[in-house]
């Protein structure tokens, strides 16, 4: 199965313009006012999550693959859990539960990203996990190549703690040009390693 790519500029979130920067660990950075409005606890929860790398636990959910319909990649959750375990980043467990994503496909990728993060948080709040954090990857695509790769990490209360958004504007994505779900998973693993490993290495 393959996915389709379309170059789409990241437009506005509401009335606030999105800015892209590598300074937020490969994530989408929005202006501080917007960030606090959408995810009021994110700064605190992100700090706590990064401080826990190497000694925390994570439930990895199957990838939500979004095209005209949504399917799930169960194998990817096993692959990512193995990566987190063998790399020493977390005590990870693969889940077979499919997180329902009901938001519509939008031209504004950043808005889809925000809506999916919110839905995942609500799912974890109402469907408890036995770990400190939950991870949901999300791939966007169609027929030939990937549009984007998202990942959402929430704490056990469903509060967003860390997010990743990748598309053709990011070197990691444009260099790999992922087409299949396995290729998207490989890109996401590389990005998670780059973003999280430095925090694990800071542990005494």
C-alpha cells in the first residue's frame, strides 16, 4: 500500500500564522499565544515528558493511516515499541486498540494535527492506559506517496506532552520521500531517536 504526496503550505491556525522551526525538536512551532490557547499545559507537560526519557513507560497505539478513509497499521506499533525498548528511551508496550480519529481531511495540515491530538487525548482520558504516556502515530496520504507524518504523545490523563509534524518542508521527510507505511515508520523512528535520545543521555 502506498500513499500520495501533495505540497501544501502550512497556513493559519485560526487567525494566527503558523511558523516552522527546527528549534522545537522537529515539531510545528506556533506563536506562544496560539500554543497556550490550543494546549495550555503543553510547556509544562513537554518538560516533564522530556525529563522522564529513559525511565518512563509508553503505550504505543497502531498507526492511524488517513486517506479518504482511515485504516490502521498494527505492525507499526510493535516496531515502534521495540525501538523504544531497545534504544533505552522507554519501557514500551504495543497496543492493539485502534484510536478513532473522526476529524475531516483538511487543506490545513496543522489544523488536522491539532484536532487529532485533541481526539487522542480524549480517547486516553476515557480509555485508561497502564503506562505513564501514550503514543499515537498518524500518517497522511493517498495513492502514491506520503503527505505527512504526525505523532502525538499524551500523559495518562490525556494531556498532550509532545508532538511531531513532518512533511515535505522538513529535511528528514523530503530526503526520505516515504511512500509506504513501513517507510513512514522508519522516518518517524529516526526523528524520535534524534529528538529524544539527547535527553536520555543527560541522565546520571
